């Protein structure tokens, strides 16, 4: 049993640095300590825990399963202590602060939510930078655990207890086609899906660990298929039809070029469809089959719960999403 009151908390700082850097040398440089001091601290921590925590390999310091298990909670505790001390000295002032926030989002969210959010920040906090990282990265949950991502925005089926979640907006799916599409102004019918080629977006492809349209990692299930594939296939099967052809893309960026001058039909969220219709003259067609509305959430680590800067950011994201929601109605 560990005597916590006798444990040197500096050992936890060393552990956290080595866990992130996977190198005694880089951890020592980060902590401004000698390599021998870092190695000695790891030895002391190993003795205190009575557990192996790192193994030296050709790739550096490889954490044991025990180290991986405790790393998240310990990092969260360090973040909490650091933020408590920082907040007590310097309250958050958005107008005068110079800092950056890291937001994980896909290209659809970046194209629809980011312009409004950026407009708000340019007025309320001109010294704040936004760093957008792909929410499609395979280590999304790990990056949130490590504190490298402040907020992730997307559709999540399950969220572990160490993360907080808040609804951002609700969205539905629509079909989009070029302004000169042969279907013209008439309503889209199921039969049209068997006539015209179909383009959809699946952020994780149609395989690669995708289960029922979601990718599960570290307890976080995030959306991969950016359309309700089951609803589409069920409707076609019921009508005795099948889609003529599908183009499956890992992002929405290529859709405008594919749609322009072609007979393609594309499924996408309504906010993005409105952007394409407004800027490129594409036509929006309601789905000819029922699909439930989807909830878009933002998630963050519980270690950020009491951080005024993070809470302010959450409010700004919510305000931007509210503006987009009003445009949909």
C-alpha cells in the first residue's frame, strides 16, 4: 500500500513528462533536470508504487500497462492543481489575453462553425489564436487525455466519465446536387437513387475499425460515417432498389469539385449544404426516406471543468452554434 502522505509529488511530474516524451533525455530537458536526476526519480517512484512503470526499448521509454492505466488520472490531477494556482493569481480576461486554444474538428465543422466563431473572437478576444486539429485522428481520446486538445466537436455515441459533453447543435441530412443537375426542381425520389451516382463521406472509411458507423477508442465512440447508412439501405431494400454507385470520401472538401457539372448526388449535413448552396449555387433536396436528427456535441476533459478560459471558450462555441441553428430554422 502506498503511503500517499509520504510520496514526493515531484515524482509524479517526472512520470508525466517521461510518459509524454517517451525519453529520459527529452523529459530532463523539459523539466530542467539532469538525466540522472530523472532516472533516479523514476526508480524512487517504481519503488514507492512497487510496480514497473517503464521499460527501455529501442524506441525509448515504453510505458507498462500499469503506467498507461494511471497516466490519465495523474495528468488530470496535475492539470487541476496547476489551473487552481494559476486562476487564483490571474483571472481570465479575454480582451487582454494572448493564448491559443486547440479544437479538434472535421472539415465540415470547420467550414460551418469556424467562420462564425472566428468572427466572434476577433471582436471579443483579438489576442486568442485557434489551432484546429483533425477530429479524425486515431488518437483523439489520448490527445484529450494528455491535455493537447481543449475541445473536440463531433457526434459521439458514448463518452467516458473522464470527459464532459455539451450539445452544440442539432442537424439533419439532405441531398445536394449541382444547379444544372438533370433532376431539376422536382423533389428527389427513391428511384432517383438507383439512377444517379451517389457520393457519401465516411471519416474512417467503410472499414478500419468502424462499428455501426462509429470508431471506438479509449471508451470514446466517435462518428465515422457522416450519413445514416442503415436508413438509406433499409429504404432502398424496402423498395427493391439499390444505389447505382457510391463514391466514399474521407472528407467533404472534394465534394464541390465532384458535384460541379456531374450527375452525382451527395448526402451531407444541412448546415454544410446551405453553405454550398449559398456560395456555389448547388441545390438542396430533402431525403426521400426518414432519418432521425443528429446531435453535435463538444467534449472536454474533466480537468478543465473549473478553468475560466475553457468555460469562456465553451460559451463562445455555443454562441456560434446558436447563430448557425437560427439560420437553419
